[in-house]
């Protein structure tokens, strides 16, 4: 799910900086987090994973969850739907009291895909088929899905290979169907990565950003990433601004990773694009490429993430990941190890969200 941009780690840093003293528990100077916090893409693909997720949401005092469903899995053949697996997931989460944000990735069945990427995403060629699929989906789960969005990190061409016009057209189909069938359901604009805010702040405006809390791995030079992968993307401004100008949506979505010291600037950039309420459907870290990892360091950084988010003009934020996942870029950001052992970050999250025994 994560892309290699590394988000907020790609900043003006030139070497390793010693970290300040580490704490893993809240103090009087660190108040409980009042911002609604959720989980983004926790394990739900198996019965045991789903039960584990529900159990940990209760333990963490969390009732927001973001999950995904691939069109290719729901309608492998035109007009032939397969709902059983999704029924179980949505019904279980809904019955547990969860508020669900459902993401429809840009990955469709072969019979409707064009320009497919190596990540399995594509441009849909049949607007009528997508309209029918969304109508069937939102009708089936009416009252159980609070928010729906199409696309994930569409400013990254690996995740969405189409044009801005393609993305707007598909997003607006979803919006129109949702407002007709279930007008109380919010439509969230597909998640924007850190790339555009970083391009505007560093590459265009020339801001010199400095952070003193990151423990970089020896020999890492984030400036190379900025220069080679971000500042060279002149297409970003027209792509992003076209989508924000012409797409229909109720909520804006931004993904924030790794360098929370920069998140206020990132939010300010997005706020300049839209006056709609803003959510963060993914946040987390540390970066496995740039930061030296330990459970203590992870817990301290998570504390800083939560404190920063709590002060931002946003509606809610979803943490990625609940469990370490070797198939994702942020593979050690979980609150649990792959063997489901609690990490220090779990207790940080639990304490700061006000869990009581």
C-alpha cells in the first residue's frame, strides 16, 4: 500500500542527529489525545485477523477503521458479484460499533481495465460498469459505511496511471451514485501523498526545513530523493490542482508519514487547495530506509505523531499499521510484531488515547 516516496523523510537533512531523551508514557505535559484516531488497513482478510483487529480496537479505545475492497474481487465477471468475504468483514466491524471508511482502489477486473501498472492498478474503460458496481456496493451496505472513497495516492503514477481528467471522471461517478443512493454517506477524495505539499514547500517556495529529532541511518542523504523524485515532477501542480478544482467530494484526504515536524506545513498546503474538511487516512513511521529503528525510538516518534496531529485543523486520523507487515513499505510501523507480540508503541497509543482498564 505504501509508496517509496517516504513522505516527510525527504527533507533538508545532511547527517545523523542524536535523538532527545525517549519516553514511552504520557506525562502531565502530554495531554490525552482528543482527535478521533482510527486504524488504516488493519488485518481483516482472515477470520482470525478480523477477530484480532476488533479486539485491539477495543483495547485501544478506537472505533474508526479504514479498509479496502478491490472491484476485481467483487465482480470478476460482468454482473456476477461475490460479496461473502466483504459481508463478513463489514458486518463484523459494524456490529462491533466501528465507523467504516471504505476505499475502492483503482484496481478493477480485466474486462474493465486499461493501462494496468505493476501494482495492479488501472484506468477503468467502462463508466457504466463502474457506476453499476458502486450502486450495488453502496446499496448492499447502506447504513454500514460512513465514508467511501475511490483511489489511493492518485498523485503517484504507480498507483493511478491515468490522467487527472480520468481520475476526476471516475471520482465524480462515485460521488453521484453515493449521493443518489445514500446521501448521508460522505465521499472522501482519494488520499493525496506527501509529494505535492513537499514540492510546493521545498521545490517551489524554497523553504529550508530543519528537524532535530530524526535519527538518520549513516550515509543517508534525503536531498537526493527530493531532487530526483520530487523536484523533477513538474506535472504535479497541474495534476493535483485539476483534481481539486473539478472533482466532487465532501472530505479531503492526506497521508502523513515519518517527519511530524513538517506536517503542519503539509496541511497548510492542502488547506490552500480546498476549504472542505480534512482527514488523514494514513499516518505512521518511522521510515525503514532513513531512520534507525528500535522499539523505544518508534514509541517516542508515535507519541510525537499523535501530539502533532492533535493540534492540526483536521477531523480524524488513521494509523498505519496495527501489525508489522513485510509486504508494505513501512513494514515495522506496527503496534504488534508479525507474531502479534505487543510493541512499546502499542502502550504509547493506548495511554495517549485514554484507555482505562
